[in-house]
């Protein structure tokens, strides 16, 4: 069984920054991509960014230029640095892990709230 434990998040002002972390435990050998999704109230869950062990990255258009995903493979941890935050970034952010860049996540974290005030 794989567990994903998130930390970070919270409240920020527009233009501010937050950093999310997610540590994976369990057998993740075949799960190459770790990343972040988010779900705002009344909206579908959407991909924010994902990254492979080999440093392949994919970002949502809304995240490009403002968010940076990174990971520490030795620690099985993925990070999301969020800069120039906007009120529309307000959502529950979920860590996720998947086999390929296009595969649906196999496991999810519990979610962490990010709220951005204007």
C-alpha cells in the first residue's frame, strides 16, 4: 500500500508564495510520476503539475511561469513552489502518484487547503 502525506498550504495574499510537500511511502517503484492536482469548490479536480524521477515535468497552463515542481527521489518527496498566487488558485491541493504521465493517479493524498485572498 502506498501512502502520500502532504504538508504546507494555508492562507496567502495575492502575489504571495506557498510551498507544498508530499512524501510517499510504500512500494512506488512502478509509479514514476508524482505530482499535484487541485479542486476548487464546484469544479472538477485538475492537474497542476507532475514530474517523473527522470525530471520530466508537465504543468497546467495556469501554473506555467508561477509554479515549480521538484522532487527528491532519495526521499520520495515532491514539492510544489507556488509564487505570484492568485485568488483563483484557491483550492484543495492533492498529491498524486501515477505510473505514466497520462495515467490516472493510482494513489492520492488527503488534500491540503490553499486559500489566496485578494
